C-alpha cells in the first residue's frame, strides 16, 4: 500500500503520476511482505502480473532491484539514497557523534528520531556496551504514540498537529501497555511537556523501557528527539532512570546549543 497521508494538511491525492505510484506500491509490498516473485507481488498488490513485470524490470535496470533465479530483491541503491538523506539532515555532524556519546555513557542503545508524515523515524542509532537488539533500525517508521521519542515530540507540537496525527493514524496498540485513548494520550503529553522527557514502559515492545527528550530550536520548534532504551529489568529503577535522564538531558542541551550557534 502507498502512504498518501496528507502532510501537515496538504493533499497530494491529485496531480500524481500513476505509474510512479505503481512502482512505489510494488516496492513497499516487497519490503512489507518479504516478497520476491512477480506472481506474489501481483497477488499482494492487485496489480496485473504483466504490469508488475514491467515495473520490476525497469527498477532492476536502474539498480533499485536485483534479480537472481527469477526472484527480485531490493537493491543497494536505496542504501546510497538513505545514507545521502541521513548525512544531509541539518546538523547531522553535530547530532550523530552526540548520539554515539550518549550510547557510550549510558551503555545502552541511544537514538535520534524525527517526525515525518506522522511517524517517528529513526535517523541515528548507536549501541553502548550493554545495548540490546530491538525491532528498531535506522530508517524505521514507528507509530509515534507508541515510542518515547514520538511522545517527546508530540508534547511540543501544536495541538492541531497532534489531533491531525491521531485522527489520521489512530492509536493502534503494540502491547497491552500502549496508550489507545486520545484523552489519556493528551494527559500524558502534558506531563511530558512539564518534565521535558517521555517514557516508554513496554508500550512498543514487551520488556523494553525507554526515555526520550525533545530537541528544539530557540523558538521552540521541534527538531527531533533523543532517546535511550534498554531491557526493563535493567532500566526501570529510580536511580538508573535518574542517571539516564540526566545524561539524556545533558546531551539534548549540548545539541541544542551547538545547533543554535554552529
């Protein structure tokens, strides 16, 4: 499926090129469903096999797909494009080393995320000595209400933008701890704004605990959010959380100052 979600109220449903949308649908279906054969892609997308074949051949010609023994896979050209986007994010040369430093001083996984089309998108992810593997990876688009970084950003967005995101995507649960009620979310966002950091207590993944704080400009515009995550049994203790939060807020403060005066 193609994401035609309006971005900040803008409607892109008209004035689009259908053949490009078809290629995007094929690519997204391949990624989401781990598909590799023309027939599988056709069945999943509802696009005819002949049309799928034309699109995958074109994408293969230009390096966006690779083909072996009749099976197609996403090509490494996307990695080049993703790397380009990541490195050209404003302030990347400041943010990325700070996330590495945050991972080192906390021994956990540290991330920097941005909001894009109503999702929390991981731009940088670094692991400390005790960092554990999770479902997150660079480029992953996560439901913004499920994760600490998302709630940290939502808490400092205009009310109308928060409402727009909730109305568009809903509050889909990932675990029994996920917030699924708009009023409950709004109340928590008020708390987040007051203390300046958000918590994810097994709301996105069972057994995972995370804290996150927003990175903002001098005019309070949200740039993104820094987060630290780890196993609940290791993270969820008053002294541990206090230590992590102090390191997190120090990191955010340094990033904000560096961005402001760089």
